[in-house]
C-alpha cells in the first residue's frame, strides 16, 4: 500500500536549537506485515524532541533516510499470524520501547530495558529489514521501529499496547502515554527518591517536564520549582503543580534554591530540558543538597562524555563526600504495558492532566505542518503539540 510519511534524508547539527525545515512529507510504499508484525492506521502522534535529535544528528540512527515519530496511537488494521495480544480493530498505543516479555530485563520487571529496545536506533525492523520504500527503491528507516508520523505504519507486535479498556480516551491523549507522560511522570514517581515535604527542582517544562512536575505533586513534594527560560512555560507551570519558577537567564537556580531552603538545597533535581549537555546537567546538579539526587531524563548529545560538576557546588569532592546520587532513567523506569494503562486510569480519574482541557496539549497540526510543529517546539511555543491524523 501507499502511505504518506514524514522523514529526513540525512541529519546534521548546524544549530540544535534552530529548525531548518528539513523534514519532508512524501508518499512511500509500505510492505505488508510479517508474521510477528501489525499494520496500524495512525490517528495521533506527539511532537517530541527525540525525533528532532534524530533529525539534527544529536541522536543519529544507523540508517537514513529515516521516518520520524515515536509517540503515537491508532487502530490495528491487520496482524501477522504470530500476533495474539491484539487483533484487527483494536485501539493501541505505539511504544518506542518494545517489550518482548522473554529477556532477562523483561522477566525481571524492567520492560524499559528490553534487549530488543537496544536496536531502536538501527532504523530497521528487529529482523534487520525495512518496510518503507521510496519510489526509486531506496529503503526508508523507521525510528524506534515506528516512524509513526505517517498515515499507516507496519511495526513489530511487541511495540503496541492495547487500550481497548479505554474506548473514550482521545487519540492525542493516548499517544502521549507512549513517551512523554510515561517518561516524565515515571521519572518522578519511579526513579526519583521523593519524600513528602521534599523540595524538587525541575529543569525544563515541555511535555516530559509537565508530566514530571505532576509526578512530584503526586509524591507530595512541598516546594516544586520549575526552571525554564520561556516566560510562557513559567506562566503555565503552576497549572501542573509548581510552587515556584525561575528564569535561569535572570537568576542563578542554585542561588534561588539556596534562598528558599535556608541553605539546605533541594532533595531532588529532575532534568527534562531539551537536551542534557554536560553544562546543563551540571547546573541542575548544583541545586541538590548533600545526599541529594539528580535524575537525568533528557537525551544527551551523542558526543557528550561527561557531566560537569560545578566548582561552586563542590565539584567532584562534594559529589563523593556529599554522598550525592546521579541517576539516569529510560521511559520513566517502567514498561509500556504497565505505564500506559496506569496513566490512562489517572487521566480518566482526573488526577493527571494530559489533554487539551488541562493545558497539557497546547496545539495540533496536520502532517503537512510537521516543520511548523517543530519550529513551535524549538521556539518553546508549546507544552506538547501533536500531529492529528484522525
């Protein structure tokens, strides 16, 4: 069959904070699903920085051209003979972290670390082949086995989670549980050691950051600080539970946290900024106390090899003597088969803001407007935008 898809021909970092309009939308040929694969009619896809990192080259895939999009939801149209957990007509969330259910990580309850997920930057399907092809025969890769900025995709059965028990959830809300909501909320609830009454500092308030702030609120943090240079995002922060905001271009976050904690500093800092450079992570680390914790959530540049521990925060000496922790997290420390239904239950109960009505989804775009969507993301005009394919 033929399907329209958004893809990049090749990556290249000129300015990682400036869109170049290099995402193309064209029709490609889509193969039929193999025995362990599914054909999906895509309905909505979140606009996420991770796809931009693939486009810019901060997180390159092994094959270009590469279709973008990894945070989607849709309807199953066809399944291969070996797929038994979903069937044609089912509503599903697409997960950029597949879960085989058989490897050591999956069987230990850590689906987010599934060995199959280690191939998400290959650009191919798990079997090493391609399902999308240009008219001249060029294979088009699919980021994270998905590449779901497309009308239809074929993906592995392990990359879809049924949401049949949530028939009334809007497509765009379902989509963001496949990445942003799971990653941010999970980072605060599963990976950060937040205790009631704690001070938590959040760096960055995009879709992941807004979910993380709600996670800190869920864990009963007392002071929830959002650090973001965007005035728009600082104004939105209180809607998700923030008690304080800081413009890092005007105020040193470390000095601000010192002032509101009487010098004790923050129990936890969670970094969900656009990209975790060594300097940005170091700034977040500087707000933590002795025995405090930095949780690094965002993608890091492919060439980054360190985290800068600022001298003003004691450098490496107080990292050791202060018994501080630096924790990485992938997908919020849980797997899609647990995260997706948990988040949708919280959304339906009114405890988690993930829709337009809660100020979380702030703009929708057509597939042809994909470059406009990324311009708006980079210029911090949205909390979370999405592509509407319904």
